[in-house]
């Protein structure tokens, strides 16, 4: 079975999660705010990984067309 993942959609969802976390932190909806630090860091790291994966996939796709 082949699993297809829409990486761009996944990347968009992570960015929305980051925005929600920023709001939670700004409004101090979770106290202490430090409780969200690790989750925010993980979200940032995942966004960077997915963005790089998308970039690499697009480069590989362009290279295979040549």
C-alpha cells in the first residue's frame, strides 16, 4: 500500500498550529507560559523540516524533467 502525503498541506497546518500557539502565549491562556515552550520549539522545527523537504522534492522534480 502506498501512502501519499500532501506535504504542502501538512506544512500549512503546522503554520496554523504555530499561529494558534502564538495567540495562546500572547493571551497567556496556559500558565505558566513556559509550558508551551517545548511545543512551540517542536512546531518550529517541524515547519523547518517540512519546508526543506518540499524544497528538495521540487528540486528533484525539476532535475528529473531535464
